[in-house]
């Protein structure tokens, strides 16, 4: 099987251009020039980027198509957290010379699959030689002019809502790492193919929510991001945190605390939605009715800084960690 060193950079770009396919009419200049040019979007522009490094964010065990899908999906989730609509992406790869061509093409097939699902156009990027494989995606999206879904929009008395269920990605990763014969396809899919909540976020925004944050580094850390930005605190009732039955089943099989996975596991890419009390019911109704995604009340914003986790009996839940943070020893 041929490696990328057999064909070189420009032939690889030509092959990947065929995987991506032709651009739409609003792309004036696409892949192949020094920069891409698109028609004016006519709205404020959100810009995000995310890098995935071999040995840090993924290992050789991940299917390349899943790697590509996830690389774009995590960026789309950032745009969703601004209640935005994702638009244009550029993809840059650092590749080992012995990387097989089909591996790179499958990365792009995953990217294209995700792009088609969420209306994103891949309009360019870059390739370079690297000692390890690296994938970086930069993504733009349109947002409403008011941009009310910033982290600092949380207020004391607001209700904290969560989309979907938590802990599935962390348990999926644990199942993958265990190397045991475990029937956990749903959780592996949750880890490899996260589903950005773009539509849910926009519906929540239209129904009057405040801050939105996507859960990439764990509920505790990402809710903490909101609290620090708004200079408030949060009280969460741990028995209300949504964890589905499949996650509970696999947690027992692997002897992992499902609540810790939900609080600190990360990479669920669900939404924390902070709502004024008088808008919470409308948000829940709108999102659930129009998307089928469950929305759960897990707590409230309080004036005193800090995060409190309360059990059903009123006692405090003691955290064993605070989510993921790059460069910080744990």
C-alpha cells in the first residue's frame, strides 16, 4: 500500500480535493490558491480552531474516518456554543512520511461526512511533514448580532439545563482502552462520532436562554468556565445529572463510577444552557419538541462564587477531579 512519501504534497492535495468535491457558488476561490475567498456572510462571524495531536488526543487505534469526523465536529460544537451556524472550514495536517495515503483519504472522508451533515464547506488548508500525525481545523460561522450566549451572561437565580446525557464518551473511551470484549458500540460511537448540538443551541437561544457552553472538558470544568466569566457560582444536584442506561451498564462492567464520568469525563459535546427562570420551560419544550433531544434541569446559578454539588439527602458530593486541562499535571 502506497505512503504519502511516494506521491508528494501536491499530488496528495489533488487527491484530497477529489474527496472533498466541488465548492458551492458562495466560494469564490477554494482549495488550491494561497487563501480561500468566500462571499460576504452579512452577519457577525464566529471563528474557532481546534488541534488534535497523536498521543495526546488520539492514538493509532482510532479509525481514520472517525478521526476526521471528530476533528470537525468538535469545532462545530464551539460554534454551537455561540448559538451560531457553522459555515466554512480549513483543514491542516501534519503527517509522518510513512503515513498511508488511504489513511489520509479516510480522514477526509470523515470530515466530509460531518461537513455534509452540518452544512459546512471545506475550502482549503495546509499539509506539512511531521514526526507525529496532527490534524487542525479552523471553522467560521455566523452568529446573531446580539451574541447573548456568551459565558458572562449567567446571572444569580438562572436555571442550569443540560442537553442529552453525560458520561457516554468517557465510558466509550474506557471500553476501547480496556481491550476486553465488551458490547459497547453505542458508547464507542459517542466517543468517536460526537454530535454537535447546533440546532438545539439555536432553538434555546430563540427561546430566550443566556449563556451556553459545550461540554468538552467535563461538566465541572465547563460549568466552572461560565461561573468564572460571569463571577457567579453554581449549585448542582448530582441525582439530576442525566446518565443513560447503557452508560450505567458499562460503568458496572468496567467498575467505573458513572457520576465521575459524567462530571469529569469530558468529550460529550452536550450543552450547558443557562436560562432565566421564566424562560426555562419554553426552552425545554422548544428543544425537546423540535429535535427530540432531552433537556434536564440540574441546578441553578447562585451569587456566591464556587461550585457546590449536592446529593439527594442534602449532603455534599466530594469531587475527585475537575475535568481536563492541558499542560496541568494531575
